[in-house]
């Protein structure tokens, strides 16, 4: 099953605040989240998170370790089983 990532998880991967992720989304800089539930919680799937990480690394020059990308792709869990 495809994991869904919350704002805080993505922010922690990059090293920014959750409000930064929300600002990027509102400005159209990153892919839109899926809104879920009565409270309209924002969630992103793996492919969307990878595109956000690539945007932060390639466009904004954030230093994101390869292990983060591997973890989101699901490679990390496979290697440690």
C-alpha cells in the first residue's frame, strides 16, 4: 500500500516548517495535496513527496540526504528486512 505523508513529515525531511510546505503549495510551487476527512487534512503520496523533495533539492538547494529519497521510495524498508 502507498504511504500517505503529512505536512510535518515532509517538512522534517527537508528541514523547514510545516507552514513553509503550505506556502509552497498555496503558491503553486509544489504539487497539490489530497484533502481527506472532515477536517480536510492534507496528504501526499510517495510520487508527490518525491517531486517535492526534488523541488527543494534541485530548485531551492536544500541539502536532502539520499537516504530520505530511498526511504520515501520504499527502498530503506526493503533493505532492513
